[in-house]
C-alpha cells in the first residue's frame, strides 16, 4: 500500500517567484514558465525596503495566486462540460 505525499503549493514547475534589487529598493515577481526559454510575469510588487519583505510577499502571494488559478481552472472545466 503506497502513501500519497502532498506538497505545499508554494512553487511548481510552471510558477515560481523571483526577488531582485533595483537601485535602493527590492522587487518581487510571480513568474510563469511559458516554454523552456520564455517566462512571463503574472504579478509584481515593487518598492520593498528589505529583501526579506519582498520574499515574504512573494511566498504569500504565490500561494494565493495558485489557489485562485486552480479555482478558475475548475470553473472553466465545468463550463466546458
């Protein structure tokens, strides 16, 4: 009998986040992998004073973003059937 392991929806193959510094502020982006080369920014926030603040925002928002995306996909699947 095998046990199913559940992983938190923090990151996936398709969605991730990146944090980077511009001038004196930190920025965070939720990115989506379109192809193996191309990525698209799905959501972004800027003007964080600390890297930790930007990372905390990104970690929180990616979970909410993936939940909303999952609900949206379910609604669209129901409409198609």
